[in-house]
C-alpha cells in the first residue's frame, strides 16, 4: 500500500457559500473557479484550494497567515457575486486518497468546528457580519487574532459595493489610477471611497494577518 501523505502543523481552510440555495449556482460556479485559480496563484498552498462537495471549497496552507490571506483573496475576488464563510483549523492533515480528495486529521475537525461556530454566531443580529472562524489550539497562538479577524469581518460587512471594490483593488496592490479605471470612476472618486471608509487602515490589518505563523 502506498504511504499516505501527511501535513503536520498546517492550516486547513474550509469555505462555504452563505445562502447558496438562494443563488444562481450555474452563474456563480465559473466565477468561483476563476477566483480559486487567482487565489492559488497569489497564495501558494500546500494542497490547492478546490471545490469539494456541493458549494464547499477546501485547501491546506503552511501557516494561519497564509490561510487567512487566501480567505481574503477569494472573498474579494467574489465581491458582488458570492458571499463566503470560512473555517480555519490548525493541526495535522492526512491525505487518505489524493485522487478522490479524501483527507482527515485534527486540522479538518477544527476547521469544521470553526465554520459551524461562526455560522451560529452570525445568526445573532449583533454579529451578522461575522464570516471567519478560527480554531488554533497551539500554546503560542496569538490571543488577538480572533478579535482582529472579527473586526475586519464587521467592517467589510458594512461596506457598500463601491467601497468593497476599492478595498479589493487596495488589497491587490493596484494604484489609484488603475483601480479607478477598473471601477469605471474617476481617480478622485476612488480616493474618496478609500478615505471615507478608512480602507487603508482596513487593508493594513488584512495584510498584517498574513504574517501570522
């Protein structure tokens, strides 16, 4: 029997679509595939982010920071097309059947617990914008991570479509001229979106999380 591949101390990322039954799956699916490709190119995974069962996606990353960076990348790629929810678990992953995508391990158990937890929290009207759950049981886990992620979620949730587009351009590293052209507005209007919504501060917080071990 072939030796099963194992990743130790990795970050498992589980993604599902919020209220997917209310969406046009046929129209959304090609956009999701394109967003997955862009995310895999931008943030190298240990095991590529991909569609699994139904509307779920999964991928494995070397660090919590990489998993968070991937979550924000695919989220911004799909602004206006699909609303996503994320669960990240830190632990080990065992690849039981690579051909069929069957995996197991503590990282996946924790990712599932994390996504179920954030879904339950978001059902409360005071936390409706929460989208990211994390289960990190390492002794050196940063206690501020979950609070920071929740603040980012809450701020993104409040943004209108135009501001979300401006944030996506900031996170992608586009200059103001290019971002404005992509949005079909003037550079001055794009700058106002950034200033009025404190988007540079929000983008800095997102980028900082990518350095987490």
